[in-house]
C-alpha cells in the first residue's frame, strides 16, 4: 500500500475511504448508464410497435418475424384506444425514470470529477465537511445533511 501521503483536501477523508467511495460511485455510474440504455432500447421497440395498423387487428406482416409478436398477443384484448393510453403511460413512466437516472448519473459524474480534483466531501453550501456516514449512503452528495434539509424544506 502507498498510503503515506496524507492529503488535507477531500475534507480529510483517508485514501482508503476515498477509494471505497470512488468504487461505489463507479458502480452507480455503470448501473445508471445501463439503465438509461435499457430505457432507450425499450422506447425504441415501443416506437416500432406504434407503426402497426391500429384499426385492423391483423398483425403487421413484419411482426411475425421476431419474438415481439408473441409478447404482444396479450394486448389483443385491448382496443386501439386503450392500447394507445397504455403506451402513453408507459412512455411517461420511462421518461420520468430516464430523467431521474440522468440526474443521478450527472451527480455521480460530478462527484467523481470533484474527487479527481481533491474537492470531494465538502458541502457546497456551508463548505463544511460532509459526514462519512452520509457519504457512505449517498457518495454523490453535494451538501451536508443539515444544508440538504434546509434546501429540501425551502419552497
Ligand atoms: Zn452544509
């Protein structure tokens, strides 16, 4: 180990603690990127599905060529309007999911950036150190618990 260089930045966190937090952040980054990719792929296949003729219940000629036709069979009990409404609500949910995943991903990347510059672990509002307990749970936290609460309760 090469821990003899004790840095005073990063709010006094030890190299070992920082390494563990960085690993946690990198895991989250990977997870969020995969999640966003899955949402994008799901949106893509739904988009293709919308090109099927709505009024006439015969499947699109191309639909038989892949597994999607099988999966869609359960939807045949819905009329076109129900199906459109269902599709819209699924889209709304995945848009919200994607938005929150992107937000977390941006926070996680910003935290890794701060870590790379030795500016990690200080509160952006009061500049005090963020407790290790809090960083362990929310490694991308920008604010200490007190400032976070102040921000949350502000109108
Ligand atoms: Zn603070």
